[in-house]
C-alpha cells in the first residue's frame, strides 16, 4: 500500500480562508444594505448628498474587490485540498469513479458542475471512512452543503441609484443570497473538518499497518451509496 499524502495543512488553509471569506461576506451585506437604503431614499423623493454617494461608492468598490479576491483564494485552496483528498483514495488502493484531475476541472464545466463535485465529495466522504471503519458517518450533511452552495452562487446585477422596483428587488435578492452564503460557509467548514478527520484516521490506520499490526479487513458494501 502506498502511503497517502498529508492533507492536513491544506485542510487548515481551507478553513482559515473560509473564515476570512465569511468576514468579507458580512461586509458586503452591510454595503448592499446601505445601497438598498439609498434606493428607498431616492424612491421617496429624497436627494442623496455627494458625500453619502461617494462614501457608498468607495465602500462598494472596496467590498466587491475584497469579495473577488477572497472568493478566488478560497476556490484555489479548496480545490487543492479537494483534489488531494480524492487522489488519496486512489493512492491508498481504492477505486475512484473519476480521474484525479476531474476533482478540479468538474467545478468549471457548466451543467457538470451542478452534480459531479457533489458526487466526488461523497466518494471522499465514504471511501476515506471505509479504510478504517465499517461504522460510516452518513452523508446527509453533504446534501445540505450542496444545496446551500447552489443557492449562494445565484446573483443578480443592480444599477446605481435607479430606484425602480426591478433594482430594489434585485438588490434584495442579492442580500438574500449573501445571507445564505453565511450558513453555506459554515457548513463547508464543517464538511472540510470532518473529511480531514477521516483522512487523519486513514493515515493512522496506515501507520498501524506499516508497524505490522493486524487490522481487520472491512467489507465494502457501499456501492449503492453513490447513486
């Protein structure tokens, strides 16, 4: 058996970056709420001062730039961790349904990215556990994680200070999406921590085997779990 690669540091980086991302999301919610307030002021016929308008403009620009940077960062560190976790299943001698590289590029292919990353995560969830125990933790949390992921990535565009119903509605939808992003981030952190703990126990299992300790063989009856 080939020793699996240590994925602990990558998991820690994912968790850390998602906490930072959460702070940025909260800031964006604040800025979008300010924008919604300004739209209602315009709708009521009130004039927006240049000072207030400029303040919102700079806050909006800073918040969205931070959002973009944080999002790119979490995507990079998450996919690095995700790909290695999937690779470790195969490296440990287990069958995987896709190639290792699929754990990365399936996230970027339209339509496929609506279901394949979830399937791969479910493989990681069960196959990693199956290397050291027959008492497998249910993947129910993964369903919640994926639904929240889909919902949190829906976004509408809104214009600047155009107080018509469409702009107000779009802004409210965006705020709602950003609010949904909060539990999505928290559940992602939990899923990564849980999967990382499975890998850690997997590594301990391999260390025991390398020392010549007899380890019970676990029968794999989980094929139906992937469908």
